[in-house]
C-alpha cells in the first residue's frame, strides 16, 4: 500500500502521463512509495469521492479551475495547487514531486 496518493489533473489526463512517470522515477530514487496518477479535470469530483487522494495538483492549462476545485478539496482537507508552469513544461518530475510533498508537509 502506497504511503501517499498524488493526483494530477489536466484537460484530458494525457499530457500529465509523462510527468507522472517522471515523478514516480524520482520518488523511487528517493526510496518513497507513492501512488501517483493522472486524470482528466472532468474526473476530479469522481476521484475525490471514490479515491483516497492525499494531494491534488492541477496542470497549468486548467489552472483557471483552482478556485472551484479548492472549495472541494478544502471541504475534504486535501491540499491542492497548480503545477508550476515551467516545471510542467520541462516535465521536471523531481520539482513537481517536491511541490506535492511540500503541500503534504513532508
């Protein structure tokens, strides 16, 4: 069982798939057992209801949804933020993982 579950959400869940694999490699290299997955922005509500998500990171292209999503995650006590555009563009798994861990207080 993974220690923490990190959900990334973007327009269709496709562009974050590469970032997920880079984040998983960074986590494994650091000896951390995290479940990291990508989903579409339209599936956020479903995942929050049915999954055990510890942190939610929005892709920059859906950053405009932050206000609405934050209300939902705050109600569930789940930290969330928008992924830094430069880190996203460079597919920097280590930096995005570090951002997620910071939100988790790790």
